[in-house]
């Protein structure tokens, strides 16, 4: 372990079951639990936090984001550091697959996710999207997999496991995607950075923001694995195991 911050380059996770990958979530939030400042997560975490995010990608086969994250911040699966690229290559692996999940199909085709050629990517699109949006997304260079309205998460994970041979899925955002995974009871671990800022705002998204709140009998319970403070960045890096519903 490095002084003041964890080493995420060689993590061990549970073996993936046959019907889905091992699912890990990674997020950053303010001290008051907010996930964004002015609709972006930028400004909450430090450069150290961003390095740790890339180290988590080193362990993943697929990196998933929601459509809103793609629209607001863009997304890729790049590791972004030469030493991490070399370490992953030494393990016999290429760049992780970038994935996005969308219900509407309202995705910006000019983002790096669609036009870059240095990482593979795939779109998971709900069958409820309009025929026009389906055609637009299919016109991109990225493959598209359609998901049934009532079972989007489970069908997507089955495809990742059986077709893409994904063993570890890293979910990077955003809050509504986290909520969907927790609601489905399909989260194995969560990595969370607490940044030293207060955001406030009644309508500001919390780190997990879903349309329906959990009740006491079904609320996900987390087991703390590690909590590492960084006195230079004033951040705390948390790792949890998640008890399934």
C-alpha cells in the first residue's frame, strides 16, 4: 500500500458466476453525498482519485457508463497512464471494452466513445428507443445490442458474460445507473472516494439516485473492506463488499 492512498493495480475479486460478470462500482462524492457540481463530477475528486479510477480499469474487462455521463463528460476505457498500459499488456490483455447503456438512444455520435479507434466499444440500447434513434445509433461504427424494457440490466450482463467473455465489469456512472444495479441486486463491490467539498442543493444528484427508495427490509448492506485517508488531498478512499438482496 502506498503512503496515503491504496494500490488498486492488483485487486482480487470473486470468481464471476456463469450468468454475469463480477460487478464493481466506482464513484466519487462530496462530504454531503453529492455526485455532481453543476451537472458534472469534475471538481469533487483530485488527480489522485482520477489515477485510482484508471487503476480500477486495469482490473476490468468492460467499463460501463450511462448515457448521461457520456453526454456530459464523455467516456472511454483508456487507462491513460503508460505504466498501467504496460502492466495490462504484461498480463496479456488489451484495452478494456467501453460500454454505454441508454434507454432513449439520445447519444452524441461526435464523442470519442464513437469515433476513437484506440479502444473497442459497444452500445446497449433499450428496445423502447424510437426507430429513428435506433437507426442513428446503428449508423455508428459501434455494435449495438438491444435490451428488453423489463430486464435490461440482467440481459446486458448475460450478453457481457456469454458473448464478450467478461469476468469483471467496472461501472463508473452515473448515479441512476448505480441505482439500477443496486435495485437489481447485482453489485459485488463498491469503491468510493469522498472528496473534501460541500455541494448542497435539494435537486443535486446524490451518489446513488433512483426513482424509488429502498425500504428497511431490502436496503443494500455494505461491509467495509478498507478506509484510507489521504492527508494531502483530504480525501478518503473507501472499499465495500455488498450484501446482495
